[in-house]
């Protein structure tokens, strides 16, 4: 029996910009007004990334819009948020990030049993020719599907 999962935000540019390798699920430490904004779907991962510092993982540059009803108790939209991971996972991620061209990117934010989770992935940057190959492959796939539907 799988728990109910509601995807709130996805980072669609991540798969275009990076080769995605290992994926992990992490919890996020949030304030009250932040979780209300996330439940309303007001979060953006477009420029977000993960930083590992002093045995802790941090979500940087993710934008969670202010919650209107929070008035003076609102949060800073782009503040740094701590991620909840096991220490062994953090060490493994840190060792992988030390390699040249490797980073950690958030892929999606979702609600799982009422708690906000973020799916992160170890990613290696694509070169321009890799991106062009991916676009050409995707276009060829679409064209083949269209031909199949017309003639099918």
C-alpha cells in the first residue's frame, strides 16, 4: 500500500541541463507559513541547488512565495532551508560532489503523508552537443509517434 503523494513542483530544466545519476528523498525543515505556501503550490525550483556544508545539506535559492494570511509572521522567500538526510547519505553525496562537474539538484517537491519532501539527484553537467543530441532524439521520437498514429 503506497502512501498518497501529491507532486507540488518539478524542476523540468534539470533533466535537460544534467545527466541525473543517484536519486534520494529528503525532508525539508520549514516554517509554518512555508508549508502553507507549498500546499498551495507556490514554490519554484528553477534556480535551486543543494549545498553540503559541515555534515549538513542545505537547499539554496528555492523560492517559496509568501503566504498572504501570515501577515507579519511571514517567511523570507529565498532563505536557505535545511534538508533532513541520514549522515551516511550526506557523506556519500559529499564525496561525489568533490568530483569535477558534479552537483546536487532538486528534482521535485511533493507532499507525502502531509509532510513536504524533496527528491534530489546527483547530477553531472551536460555539454552543448549532449543537449542537442537529446533534443534531436526527442524530436525523432515525437515524429515516429505521429506517423504511427496517422498510419496506425
